[in-house]
C-alpha cells in the first residue's frame, strides 16, 4: 500500500502543466474612442472606450488572458514598467475612468497570460472624439 501511495506522488498526470515562457499573440489596440458633444475643456471629463480582438496563447485560454492598459499624455510616452489599468481576464474592451477633455490621451494595450508573460506590441492609438 505504501508503494502505491509513493507511486501516485511521484508520477505526473499526462495533462500536467507545461512551463510557459511564451507571451500571448496579440495584435494590439484597435480603437480608443469617446463622444464629447459640444465644446471640450472647461473642467469637463470623459471616458474613452478601448477595444481589441482577443489574444491567443500556447497555454492560457483566451478567457484567462488579462490586458494591461498603458496611458500617456504624449505620443510614445507610455511607461511600460507599470500599467495604468488592468482588465479582468477575457476582456476585449475597457472604459477608462473619466479623463480631462483638456488633454490628449494615447493608449497601448498588452496581453498577459496566466504565467505572467506579456506581449511587447507598441500599437498606440490616440483617443478620438467621434462627436466633433
């Protein structure tokens, strides 16, 4: 009986977890839009709606991939050392908190799998006001 228990401990099931060192495949952010009717500025705020197609990964299913959103006020100014926002797993869109209409905002979205591997795309979209 002890030998059987020992065998169960040292044997691994066929579906054992693989080491995952490969980042997800992700095309990046498709759009960053808002609708600000009337004049902008004057202390007004708006949320930007970001959207993308789901990433794929060699281990993590798409529904388990999270997305890190990087926001900047200048083109290319994103700080990739820490995301501004992180989505729930499986999201394909994100609404920012209200942001000042007096500023321009730029966004990059990166996919991160369950093992913590992030893609390194630099697809940047400037927030666009569709209502002007």
